[in-house]
C-alpha cells in the first residue's frame, strides 16, 4: 500500500485520542498515511454517509476504519463477515476489506484482556470472580473477554433488565458463568467478598463530572483489584477511593492502547512497540 488511509467513524469525536495514537504508530513503522476523523450522526443523512464510508473501504479507497459510539452496533448488518468476538459481543470497532469481503472485528475485548493481564500479572485468574458495573457496549466486551478466559462474572446494572439481557445473549457464547444483579449498595455488599476484580464499565466519573463514582460506598474486599475503563481523567474518583482503601486500581488508558494496537496490526500487519503508543498519549 502506497498510502494508508485510516480513520474513525463516530459522534461526537472532538476528544478522540485515536488520531495521535495511529499517526504515531504509522510514523514508528515508516508507513506513509493519515488517520481522519469522520463525525457521522446516527440519524439520516448520517446513515448514507456511513454506508458511503464502508463502500470506500470495500473499493480499497480507505485502508481501514475504527468505529465508535453511536455506530458500533449500527454497522453490523452493513458488513459481510464478523469475527466470532464481534458476533458474540454484537458490536464492531474495526473494519477492513479482504478479497472483496468487508470484515468487522471487536478489539475492545482482547484489548481489555491484554491490559488486565498486564495489570494483575500472576494474579490474573487466581481469584476468577469479577463484578462488572454497567451493562452497555463496553461491558459486553469486558464480560466476553473475562468469561472466555474462564472467569465467573456478575454484571451489576442500575436497570436489572439490561444486565439480564446481557447475560441471556452472551452466556451461550462463553465458558464462564454469568449472573445479573442490581447496581445498589445492599446487593453489592453481599457480592464483594471473594471478587478478584471489579470493573467500572459505566461513564460515571468521566470528565467533566470527575467527583462522581459508580461505586455505592461498599467496603472493598481485601483481595480485590479495581479496573476503571474510563481514561479521562487519568485517575478517577473510583480509582482514588480504591487506592485509599489499600486496593490496587487502574484506569483504562492501557485498554485504549491495546485495542488501537490490535486494530493497527489487523490493517497493516505491523506490530508497534507498546512504548510508542504510550508516549503518543502520555501528555494528555
Ligand atoms: P454505554 O453503552 O452507554 O453503556 C453505559 C452503561 O453505564 C449502561 O449500562 C448505563 O446504564 C450505565 N450507566 C450510565 N450512567 C449511569 C449511572 N449514572 N449510574 C449507573 N449506571 C450508569 O457506554 P459504553 O460504550 O459501554 O462506555 C462505558 C464507559 O467505558 C465510557 O466511560 C467509555 O469511555 C469507557 N470505555 C473505555 C474504553 C477503553 O478503551 N478504555 C473502551 C470502551 C469504553 P443505562 O443504560 O441505564 O444508562
């Protein structure tokens, strides 16, 4: 390929870190190219714009696309083939064309798994019980990744029916046992003991509402670790509270890097060292 035409479809996109990540990666492996933001609204005329961009990938005019909110599910019926992860999760964040076939993958799930393995080190799977807060798109990827790695996962959502729907749709595709509960203090007080990992997959605590926490004040179990998917701010209220209680905790910048790195390798076949990705966003 003479020039790599990459980009991101979503809305809104002003705060996306993806251009600086992928431009640094292209530069690191000496590939000429660009990474363009395509802010596409979910409603008409956005849909025809979306179809137009997918056609450009199919014709080879674009080399590959990332997809984010609100299009991760909308693109599913517009693609020819889905990877098993994208099909089970029901969301796509990476698109490319191979031999005239338009493919969709979900790199959030393996991206999360790679980063949580780095975070937990040899403790990954030692206490294979996880509690995931939220039952939206990111929660689906996290639950899929953990349950495929053999974890039993409890999903806590403020709307119990959303957690129950997630369990019903994902359980047939994964090995670990899934359970749905309400995200409330008295329910979680019963669940925290024995949890090796608590994951925040809600947007609560994101900039600008950085004083908020999704955790309802229940005492953390001694052996647990906290992974907050939010990466803006770098240390969320949840992460600060967990550390103050003596619990290991991290935000989700590593997952952002890993999902980008997997998408980049999918498009270009090139592996870029982790430090390149990390340095690309270290100033944010
Ligand atoms: P989403 O599809 O909108 O799902 C959000 C979930 O959080 C839903 O279950 C929602 O419930 C729940 N929620 C929202 N506000 C809540 C509140 N005040 N209290 C309790 N629950 C609440 O969003 P998403 O795509 O899953 O993203 C979730 C978070 O993950 C975002 O902060 C996003 O930036 C982050 N994320 C990070 C990465 C990474 O690479 N680190 C990747 C993907 C996502 P309702 O449906 O009832 O509102």
